[in-house]
């Protein structure tokens, strides 16, 4: 079920390939959105604040493995574009060893450092115990999430974006059922919401592993590939580490913003928890379009098709901009209704805070849409360090401005800092492309 993106219509190929990725990540968001919705309506704003803060932390940790997998996936795509089967299979072995080892290490460290992490996040005493309990359960799913992301990136690297969607669909439906059962029927509270997510994550991870072993045997390394290859490990590491650093830096910045939000108390925390879910859900289509674009670029870069690369960049920029404008209109016009889905209607202060966030953020999705394309471009042409620089610009601006403006104008300063960071990073990324496009073979 591989798809060769080096031939055929560019716009059609990008849409067909991106479609399942968009649907798949929208389903993945249901893991946390379902927790937020059920916890917010059934258990109240304090429980919602605990789950929301935990979500920011888990997003940061997951970004480590996702970044490694995305970097490895770009390398897989280049090998696939070059039609180098031996290099592809050898790199799969090295990447798997690297990513699973780091996953195991991080899992151990987060359990050992749980209390220092919570103190660093300035979690209020009122919700400390609830958040700690939630994390004790949710950390158990880290390895399943890492396994799923690695195999999903492998399949997408060779053009198969459909199968990852299947397993996310199954696990997302299961997550909804278990959330309702554990929280609404058995009254397990916040621990039940976490357990539902972890079980669903293992279904996705083990399910996609079984599929690859049984149905994608042409991707499986043979005995002669099953050894440590220092040179190949170095190539995979160089590509993966910087992508990992880029993803981790991005989410560490978000974690620092979460720390600032926590200092405003449970009302703002609850508003931020709900609004971030809506915000993330809204711009996922352009994020995944950027990831599909990255696979397109990597395959054509490996095949050395410069003209097709240039046409693809222009086409993707137009398509992403159109998506972003549509999403902005939908979110800004429906901000109040969207907030009331997650927060009880009587909690007016939290809803009002979330609406302000969505109207500021939602007006500028075109900035994040362009930034996702730039991340995907530089990752695909083996220059992930540039993506890291763009992330530092975007998140550095966001964090510095948020901490500077919040004491003067309150939470609005935190929200306004985000799109400013997006556009500064866009300007830097486009400037580098225009200056160096010939040197990078585009």
C-alpha cells in the first residue's frame, strides 16, 4: 500500500496522501479531547484544570519520540525516493533501537521525577493530588505512543497514510467508550479518564505493530540488516536528533507558557485547557498537510526532481493558505459555542477567558500553516537544524513576550504573544529559502 509521490498530479497527490493523515490526527486528538469533555462536564473545572496541565506535559514528552520518529521518517522517505532498499531496511533497524531505548529511559525518568516536575509547573495545591494521580496512570502509555508514532511514520514515509488511520480510529472509539464507562458509570474519576486513554494507546501501538509484521513484510529487515551499523546510526541520529530537538523545543516553550497560565489560577487554567484543545483540533489539518508535504519533498528530493519540488512548494503554500483562512473564520465566529462544549455554561469566567484566547489565536492560523510547511521542507531536505532555529524564534518570542506582557495586561498578553512568534519565524524561514534555494537544489 505504498504511494510514490514523485509522479502524477501534485495537488491531487498531496490531498489524497494528506487526507488520511488529517483524519488520523483528528482522531488522535480525541484521546485528550474526550478526557477534557467528559472530565469538564462530569467532574468540574478543577478536574479539567488538572487534566489540561497534564496534557501540556504529556505533549512535551510525546514530542521527544514524535520528533525522533518524524526525523527517521524523513530519512526513510529519502531512501524510498532513491529506491535504496538496503539503506531503508538498515535505517529502520537503527531507528527502532534508538527510539525505543530513549523511550524506556524517559519513562523511567518521568516516574522518578514526578514531584519535581509538578513543582516546576507551579501546580496549585488545590489540584496537585488530582494531577499527580492522572500522571501516574497516563505515563504508563508513553511506550505505546512511541511505538505507534514510529510505525506510523515508517508507513507514511513510503506513502501509506491509510493504515495508521485505521488503528487510530479503532483506538479512538474504544477511548470514548472506556471514558464513558470508567467516569460516568463506574465513577472512577480522573484515574478512569487516564486509564481509558492508556488502554486505547496500547490498542493503537500493538495493533499497528501486528499489521506491519503480517501485511508489510516487504519493509521488514532481514537477518543481514539485523546488526548495529555505526555509520547508518549516525545518519539516522543526525536527522532525528535535530527534528526531536525542534519538536521538544516547541513543546517546552508551550510548557513554560503553561507554567505562566497556572500562576493565574484554576479559572484561567480551565479556560486554557479547553481552548488549547479546540485550537489544536482546528489547525491540525494544516499541520498534517505540512507533514504530508514533507514526505512529498523528501521523496522528490531523494529522486532529484528539482522542477517538481519547486512546483510542489508553490502548490502547497496556496493550498495551506486557503485551509487556514477557512479554519480561522470557523473558529473566530463560533468561539463561544466551542468553549461551552467543554465547560459548563454556568462557569462564565472560564468561558469568557477561552473565547478571548480563540479569537486572538484563531484570527492568525495562516501564520502557523506557513510555519508547518517550512518545518516540513527543511526536515525533508536534510536540514532539520533550520527547523530548530525557526522553532526557537517562534517559541522564544512567544515565551519572552508572554512573561513580559502578562504582568501588564494579564492573560491577553499570553494569548497575543503566540501569533507574533509565528509570523517572525515565517519571515526568517522564507528569507532563508529565498536566499539559499539554489544551494539546496530547489
